[in-house]
C-alpha cells in the first residue's frame, strides 16, 4: 500500500489569518465608512447630491468589473505579490482620496481603490483557503473570516460615525493606511513566495467579456438607484451586461485556459454558495440602507449613535459565524445552515415592519437587529467556506473572486431595487394622502412626510424579506444534503501528494 505524505501545517497560519482578516475588513468596511462621510465631503468639496452617487459608483464599477481578473492573476503570478500590490495600491488610493481637493480627484481615488481592492480581496480569501486544509482548523478560520465579511459593513457605520464626528470625513479614507500598513507588514513577514502556474495563460478574451459585463451590470443597477429603470442608460447597460455575460459563459466552455473554469461553478455546493452570497448581498441592504435612514431621519440619532446601534448585530454575527463553521457545518453541511439563515433574515425584516414614527430602539429595533446578525453568520460564513471547498490550488483565486463578485453584484442589485421601491412607495403614499388637512402652506405636513417615509421603509423591508424567502427555497434546493465532501481524483503518489501539499501551503 502506498503511503501518502503531507506537509505539516504552517506554524504561522493563525498570524496569516489575522493578516488576511485585516485586509478583508479594510475592503468590506470601506463602502459604509465612506457613505457616512459623504455629506461632510459634499460640503467641503462643493459637489451636488446627484454627483454624490459617483463617489460610491466609481468604487463599485472598478471593483466589480476586475474581481475575476484579479483572482485569476493571483492564481497565475502568485497570491503573495497580488496581495501586496492590492494592499499598497489601496492605501495609496485612500491617501489620495483623503487629500482630495476636488470632486474629480475624490472620484478618481475611489475608482483606484476599487481596482486595487479587486486584486486584494480574492488574494486574501484564496490565501486563507489554501493555508487551512485541516477541516477543524478551516472551520475556525472561516468562522473568523465570515464574521468579518458579515459584520464589516456595520463596523464601517460605527467607525465612520466616530471619525466623521470627532475628526474629519478625510479620516474615513486615511484610516485605511493603518489597516493596509498592518496587512503589508504581515504579508511581507508571513507569506511565502508562490511559484507561478506556468502551464496556464491569462484568458484575455474572457477578461474583456466578464469585465465589460460586470461594468455594464453594476453601472446599470447603480444608475437605476439614482435615476430610474426607464432611462436608456439603465436598461441599455443592463441588457448589454446580460448579453456580454452570456457570451462570457459560452466562451468559457470553449477556451483552452478559461478565466473561470466551468468545473469551479458547476459543482452544486459551490454554485449554491455563490448564489447565497449574491442573494444575501442584495437582501442585506434592506437592513443597512433603510434602518440607518430610519435611525437618523426619523428617530434623530447622530451618526455615532446610529453606528453604535448596530453593535449588537456585530456581536451576533461573530457568534453565529463561528458556531456555524466550527460546530454545525462539519456535522450538517451548508444546506440547513444557509436555509435557516435566510429564513431568519426574512423573519428579522418582517419584524422590522412594525417600526413607527415614535418607536423605541429596544422595543422595535434591537430584536430584529440581533436576529439579522444571527442570520448573516449562518449564511455568509458557511457560504465562504463552501465556495472555496474542494477547489484545486490553481483555481483558488478565481473561486474566491467569484464569491466577491456575487457579493458586489448582489449589493448593486439590492441598492437599485430597494431604493426604487422605497421612492415609489413614498411617492404613492404622499399622493394618496394629500388633502387640505395634510397641507401646510401648500406643502405636505411634516407628519405626513414622516408617515410616508415609514411606509417606504416598511415596504422595502417586506421586499427584502421576500428576497431572503426566495433565497431560502433556491439555496435549500441547490445545496447537497450532508457534510461537505471533497470530490476529485484518487490520492496521488507520495511525490505527487507532497508536491500538491507544498502548493497548498504556498501563498
């Protein structure tokens, strides 16, 4: 009987987890921490409310468009070098954005942040997936990582509120220098050099097709959020994105060295994980988007207090992400966890429909927030683990990028869809309740405006709950029953096994 040899686990693997976790936290919280700073930046640089959308869109466009390219580049030239390039570039772009003296300079810096983030995020996740091969340790590592992904947006609300209120909006960008400095130091000292996979070539037609399709989709959804679904710049870009995505899928089935090999996405569990991340990204905005508006506009909370209000959710995400990955996923697999997580998320949003103009935080917000945190931990952390489970080392980067792409595109869909529904619900409520008794000097009374906003929020919560309900059915059907099991060829010879293990630990 042949003996299979395997290299011992990297003794520095938990420090590596801390390094990639810091990098991922920087990328995840950047969206919400900058959103909190936008009103102050607008006053300082003198741009309009319409222009404000581009500070968010510029980042989303480059990040979403280049993720698969960044992931495959890490597979080909080495994850260590792409991680370092992404972290250093992200820091430089953040410094330029913080020092911006004009609207154009700020938007350009945000676009560069997105481009370097597209290198950094897939490299971080693929380093994690290739560093931890033992199932128990992998569960712990992905529990921590999933908690960062699930709670990063809420952490950004807390941090953004504190920095904006006590320092300056510019520090919402400068703070990335701290995160990036720690991540670069860790990468230089901990990560090993990785030999390039010389047998594969970069699929340039695939890069062009998927980048163009993601650009069109993200731009189309972003345009719908700021304008409407009926403008040519919305439906035209969305249609082009769908056509280009179909062309990309067709090309991947024929390309000699495909950018996204079909073997990565056609596995039922991995396909379910990618869909779960996309659906969760879309539905999460029902909580982040509307609840932060409700707390500030209706209840009158400051940015700092609004951010602190999300702390219980962060705690629940951390607890449930580790519980699901360390204890439950090895025993039951992703199917019951992701399904239950989405049902819990739907329930938390239905619970939030009870809010009113004078509701208290403890009575109307705290319970749903904690339930949502529990739900996101059960959904995101197992999906991140499952989406990279059983992937060959040479495909780890692009599998990681697919998860990040799903989250980014899901977020764009959720923002556009829920913003549009919210605006329509508010307008319909105002139109149906206007009367001489509800007018003050020819304008709707403040009480009517307040009630119309509540109606818009609750309508958005119902739609987001429906998204999670549909996600529970889709993912519950797609995931296989039972624990995760690696599928692939039989064990290699001793020399081949040792070589494969060396590739796994090289990042």
